[in-house]
């Protein structure tokens, strides 16, 4: 069941499609996912954007808005949806003054350019084919410029989200119209969601974390613990809370999940109830292979029996980081972690080992790149007010990049950073550190490696180079910031692509060979599978060749090498 976003659904459907494993999405609307040659096992309980995009164009036409601007989420959902809207709009005689992509992780200057573009435009209608998260980021910035007085036309990604409306304090979106998922009611669902009795157990970590987050309180961890300000009692009223957990305006989306679950349930019921008329020995057993997940939690074979990896677990990295801190005599430290399985599990193991070694943590705070600006401000203020000068950061490079951008504004230098493999060896993170926040940082990295011929293979784009290959055209235009002429009669383009540009001379993430250690882990995973299949197929009559190898997942993890 899942995913929510079209991009993730496309990625997962691509991986599991060849194994005929169904993926049923409740919210992925991209028309691209209807391509059964690419996504043979993808199903959904929500209509394709093929219909929404055309309906939005008809809506704009209905009100006589023939001169409009457009903003889209820069992913499969937004790009595909806006392309279909543009095609229909042109047929209806609607003209687009501008059409710009935006993603929530784009730098501030990108948002500023979009703001300036809207201010300078003459159209007063904006079509927003955006996800709720991207609209929230834009809304926050637009409110600073009082960018009101525009007629917004929205896709279902944000138009019916009450939280987006609640955040619109400056009335930027007043009068917005668009298409929404039909209202629905699932009998008993609200009562089921609000009934947290199954969670309520003193040994249930999920309940404790959920309750403390829900009511901004904290449970006493022991009888002898000091009095806590805002202590949880466990008797707080869930029904009286208004947030995304209790938000029943999402019932249309929940109804789509409900329909998907029941579709599977009825299918299984029919399969298991067909007696001798069909093969009941078929066991649907989807498995995964991955190459860069380091969480020690994934070593639990009862939960993840089919998980494999070509890199050590964070069980080792976390303890090695604590030993590293101890080695340098840093006994009073602060800590920041990515607020996900990687960061939370890694930091928990670090904290446990650090305490045994006599290391004290002045603070330990979670952070995720989508956290609001005031959360980053609180972390900044906490670091400034602290007395420890060593910061242990169990972060992904994406979260470190966001923090680094903010810390540079406050000149938060002079600290000794100790990092996990998620960011410590990332050259792009180092390149972005213009204010030398991370100078002298140490940590653990994936061992250096060299795969003979891999660089030459990556830089050889000959297989892609075809005038009919959309992937090559998009890749080339992005790589060299140029544009191919779409036809002989097309107007002269500024920065026209020739197709003869030198890939080897470009320095970016595509040509970055500092990632060779990670690529080496992918290489090892692929060859492990290849050798296993070779042995199975080559054993002649000495083993059972009727066994069908099931899909697995390979992930990479950080190892114990000091950077």
C-alpha cells in the first residue's frame, strides 16, 4: 500500500514491477504512472492527473482567464501535471506568461526570483500545480512580500488542505479555487483513529513518543526522576486536540487508503476461497534489496528477514564515534541528529556508549530538513547558549546542508564537529561551507575504494545520445545549462546545446568520483546477486533449479574509518 507522492511511487513501482508485486497508491496522481509498460503492477484508488490537468484548464477557461502564470512542483507530479495543463490550455487559447518549477529544498534565491517574477508580471491569475509542502514554503516567503491580490487556481495537492489555509495569515490565497478529492465518510474511522488504547502500554515506546509529541509534555522515566515541567499523565484528551493526527478533513484521502486495503482483502479472500479451482499454493512474498541504509534497527531479522547490505550497521559506527570523542578527551558535548530512523537509532546507540564512557551530553536535539524556520532558530539559540564546544552530528548530508545554511547567517563557528558518514565525507557539504563553520570536523567515513573502469563507464553517455531519447535531452540540458533546438524552424536559442559538450570537464554530482566508496557498495551488491544467480543456474542437477529467487534490497552504511 502506498506511496503518497508520485515520484516515490514511480521509483518503487519501477523496482517491483518486474516481479509483478502490486503497488496500490491512495494519493499518487501523476498521469505518467498509467504507463503499463513502465509500471505494470501499479494500481491506484485516485484518478490520474490526466483528468485533473484538463479540468483545471477548462476551469480557467470558464472564468475567462486567458492570460495566466503557472508554478509547479519540480517532480513527477508537478512537471507531468503542468505539461498536460499547458497542452490543454494552448488548445483552449489560454496563454501562459510564465511557467516556473519549484521544489521545497530550492535555495532562498530561487524563491526570490519567483517572487520577483510574479511582481513583475502582468497576469493576475496563478495556476499552482503544487504539493502541500511546496505551497507551504512558498506561502511563508510570499507573506513576507505581501504578495496578495492574485487569483490562485490549485491542484488537489494543496487546495483542500486546511493546514495550508490556516497558515495563510496574510490572506495570500483568499478566493483560491481548484479541484479536490470528493468528500467521503468512512463509518467508525474517526473513533478508531482516536482510540489509542492499543498503544497505551508502559513498555510501548511508540505510545510514549506519540503522547509526548501530541501534548508537548514528558513522562517521568523513573520514580526517582526530578519533577518535570509539563509532565504527561496519560489521561490527556486526544479528542480535544486539533492537529494532523486528528484532522478529519483528510477523510477523502483516508477513504482512498480504505478502498485500497479492502481491494486487497477481497482479492485475497477470493483467492483463498476458490478451493480447487485455482492454485492456492502461490505465496505473495515481496522482498527488497538496498545499498545505503545504515540503521542498526535493520539488523533485526524478525522484522526484516530479507534485508541485506554491503556496509556495516550503525551499531559499530555509533560506538566508534563515542570512542573517538573519548579519545580526544571531550567529555562535555552537545548532539544533533536527523529526526528519522537513521539519526534517532544512531544517536541512541551513541548516547548509550557515551554514558558508559563517562561522556556527558549537554543537549541532544532532533532535526529534519522540513522543520519550520523557528525550529532551526531554537537549535541555533541552544548552541549559542551552551557551554560545550564539541557537537556530535548524526545527520544526513541534506539535513546538514540546511543547518549549515542557517548557521552561516549567525556565524556559528568555533565549534568542534564530530560527524557520521552521512555528511562527513561529502565534498559538496564542504564546498557549501563558505563561512568555515565545519573547519576541523572529524568523523567516520566509508573506506576509500576504486572500481576499475567505473568512471569511464559513467562518463560514457553514448548509449543515451539519441535525438529521440528524452532522458538524454533532459540530462544534457541540465548538465550544461543549455537548450536543444526543438525544430529547424525554431528561433535562435541563447545557450544552445550542440551535443558535443565535454562531460569530463564538468564538476557536479554526476561526475563526482568522491562518491566512489558508495558506488563500490552498489557494485558489490550487484555482483553478489550476479554470483548467486550464476551458482544457482550453474549447479546442473545437484540443486533445485525450480526455486524462484525473490527480490531483495541492498543498502550502504558507514564504517569505522576516521576521515
